C-alpha cells in the first residue's frame, strides 16, 4: 500500500512509498477509478485508509498525497 493514516487521521505516504520515491521508482496510481464509491468504503484498494474517506471527492485528497508527498 502507498498510503496510510497517521495518529492525527491524516493521509500520509507509507514507508514503502517513501523508499520507492527515494530510489527513483515511478509509481502510477491507476487504481483510483477501479474501486467502489468512497462513500461506500471504497472497496479493497482503499481498505487501509477508509476510516478517513467520507465522500467520493476525497479521491482528490488521495491523489494529492500520492503526488505531493
């Protein structure tokens, strides 16, 4: 997984994602549109971060963290 929820309920990159970036690996998050609606929990792809995703527009937050962090 590339994202996790920190102790303050913020989406943050996992250690795996940080190491991949440091090694120069390009990660394409092509699964953003593959899952069920975020308002329904998002399915398997969002299972580790579903507690902070409330609406379908929260996918923009996911994309922002993937891109920026």
